[in-house]
């Protein structure tokens, strides 16, 4: 309807005061005067149309060829110009003509050169075929009148309609370079590149050479994602021998600030019984404050642990924290850089804790710090699938009482040596169940992962995606930055799944030990790729 109004305005001096016929493929325009409800714009248009003597006709789009063609006329696109320019460049090449712009000769010379696939490639192929050992008997057969699958066109040997590419003179390498990383062919994969080249060219071992060329392309290794299972099989931590000997800890940050100023939670989990302590803290608490709270909230109840598993938080790696734990005789185990799965126990507890806090706030509307003690009790008094009992039951021998406990019979009293034997038997049961759970988890985990090993001295690429700040170091935006960086040399193997790398000076702030899932083997070209 807008087009009709526009046409009447443009040709008003022809149409005003005379009868005119309007043809449109919009059938609804015939009944626009009969519609009961119109918006303000449509009312204004109807009022404008009332000044003209016209009759609206429905004309299907298939029959309205002229107007439809004009409305769908394709504008010249950049891609179309590139195709046209490529044809023009081919003509210029045959006539030995070059184009140079007076404004920017270097830019236009580079653009022109990029549009020529390979300079005088036809002559190089023709000369190479005459000296190629594989093509020589084919030329002899053609001279004797035997054709078969071979033919000679424009002086070039063809095999089943495709040009034969000789081995010498770096011709195959130049062709694969043009087909893989030129301006008009942006790093296709093995299948696509093979399919494109096989339509036009042929040489023995073509698929093998293309596979080697693509897999050893450094740009592809840095940018393209691996369409394979992640590297590294499951390596569970050893099952603890006794309660509270081995613990794991982590922080939950970003919570709303409470009335006491706390905005974070310190999560401490016993790796055997799964008993968790949730300590409210401030994100900016110093190491001295954390040491005091650790003694007050954990050591005085459960004693000094033998080992602590944690991530590489700056406070856990500080000199003060390390010296305190060394004085207590506690061995610290840190996760590898950007691999929180090492401390999977605490990470899983963090997720459950945040869900419980969300539910409490949704149901009761109370501040999170006020609900934290009850959340801790609920967590520790709930069934855990890995040990097949509640953490409090693993710790005390029975679950703690709740308002629903009146329906249960009174627990039998166990005294003296029986209590010690029952406690030891329960610990053995918990350890057996944890081993069973680890075996079950490893079965499902390993089915979606693959075994990969590197050797000292190997070159590897390092995954960028999980590393905050690396894109700023490299000066690229995160969205379009490469997935990997490097390559870097492996200096040392740390355990079955971690490696120490020789990082560049710009990454000196990063911890130099990485999990194998963050590494990708660097396939570097050290020998000629094509025979």
C-alpha cells in the first residue's frame, strides 16, 4: 500500500482527476476500504487515496513479470566483482599486462597478484610433465596411438579429463598453497580441499599429500577446533585413609554483601566423609584473616589435615599461607593451570551449595548468610551417592536428628571396643564405596576421552579459550582470537596428565604447568611435504 501511495504522489500530475487502474500482487489491497480497523498510517493513506479515481486489480506475482523483475534486481556484490576481476586478470596475464594505481601502487599490485592463482602455472606444468618420470611412458603411449585414460590437450597431459601435475619444481606445493590459504580459499579441510582439486587435477598419492599439507598447516592448528574427544583419561585422587586427613577447599565469590560485610564463602570438604564446612568471608580478606578463620572454624573441630587440595588462588599460593601449612605439617596439592577438575569434589559442592542458597532465598527471602548454617546442616545430613550415606552418618555413625526423627526407632548404643570396631568397619565400607564410585565414574569419563601422551622436548600448542587476560597480552579481541597459541616446548612431565612448558616472556605471569586437555600436539613441517 505504501508503494501505491508513493506512485500516486510521484505521478500526481498525470493521475489526478482521471480514472486509473492499479495492479498489485497484494490481494488484500482490493478490500482496504472495507476493513473495520486501521492504524493511523493506514487511515492517512486511505484518506489520501480518496482524492483519486482508481480501481484496484489483483495481479499475481508470476504474471507480473516486469514489476517483479525490477523489484528483485540483484545489485552488484563484492563477490560478483571479484569473479569479474578474476576473468579480467586472466586476460591481462595472457597479454602480459599489469595494473598499478597511482594512489596506492603497493596495495593494488598486491590485490592484483593475489588474483592470479599461480604465475605462469601452465608453462611450469607443461615443462614439468616432459621431464617427469611417471608421465614419460604416457607420452610414449600417446605417440604410438594408445590413449586409454590419458589424453593430450593444449600440450598438457590429462588423466581421465584432469590435468596431471608433475612432481618436480614445487608445482604441487604451490597448487596446494593456493587451494588452501589464498585470498579466495580460506583454509578448507582435507575433504573439501581434496574434492575441489580432484575435479581439475591429478597426481599419485594426492589424498596423502593433501592430508599432510592440511594437518601441518600452523594457522589451522592455531584456529580450528579439534573434532575429537578431549585428551586425558580420568585420574582420581587417592582415597583417604581416615576422616579429615585429606581435605579440599575453594572459594565462592560474587555473592551479595551481607550486613557483616561478607560477600564470599570458603568451602572446606573432607574427601572421605564428604562433610563440608561453609565459612562466610570477605573477598578481600588477607591471608592472616584466612589463617585465623581456618584454625577457628576447622582445626579446633577436626585437627590439622595431612593434605589440602585447592586451586591456584593467590592466597593459597602466598608465602604466608605456605609457611603456615609447612609449620603445621600439611602438604599442599594445587590444581594445574586452568583445570579446576583437579579439585572436582569442591567444585561439585560449590554448585550444590549455590543451588541450596537460591532455594532458601526463593522460599524464605532471608539473607544468604543467615541461612548458611541451616544449609550446611542440610547438606551434611543428606544422602551422598558416592558413599551411599549422609556425611554426618559417615562421621558420627548415624544421621543427626531432625523434627522427623521421631518416626525412627532409637539407635542401639555401642560402647567400648565395639564402638572402635564399628567405626573402623564403617571407614572401610566408605573407602570401598568410594573406590567403587571412582571406578564407575572412570568408566563413563574414559568413554568420552582419549589417551594422549607427550614426551619431553615435544612442541605443543596451548589452548587460549579458558585463559583470561591472554587475549589482552596478544592484543586481540577474545571473540576472534585464535583457539591456541604457541608452539611451546615441553620441559617436564608432572604426573600422568600434566606438563611443564617453556613459555614465552609475555606469559611469565602464568603458571607453567598445564593439564593435557589444554595442549595440542604441534605438527610442524620439518621435511618436504610432497614427494
